[in-house]
């Protein structure tokens, strides 16, 4: 005579809890605050900020160049004339303004 046995309630409960915990930790590893998707977002943000830093460094270099060209030690007369015309609206006496 063969007798079939059913798994006990404790065994089923153990596997159910194990499955639930493994599902939770897998979800947290992918979607959580420190998960894979967040890591990809951080890498993309880092690349964007790096490009922005490079762009801003270029603007700083350009402003330093203009500042140096207008300093007392090195005066670029063409740049000074350009700035006087655009910022102050100055004209030379021999020029005619057409609007």
C-alpha cells in the first residue's frame, strides 16, 4: 500500500516567504533608490553636467581673454572701441548714424 503525503503547512509557508523576500530584493535591486535604473540615471546626469561644465569653462576662458585684453597692461583698442559702441552707444565725430 502506498501512501501519498502532502507537504506540511510550515514548508509551504517557508517557500512562500522565501519567494516574497526574493521578489522584494530583486525589485529593490532594479528599481530602488540605489538600484540599476537609478545608477543609469546618475550616469546620464553626470555626463550632462560634465558637458555643461566644459561649456561653462569655455565661456570663462572667453571672458578672461576679454578681461585681459581690456586690462591696463594690455589694451586692445579695437575691442575697447567695440565695447564703447555697443555698451555706451558712442560714435566718432566723423560717423553718420542711419536707423
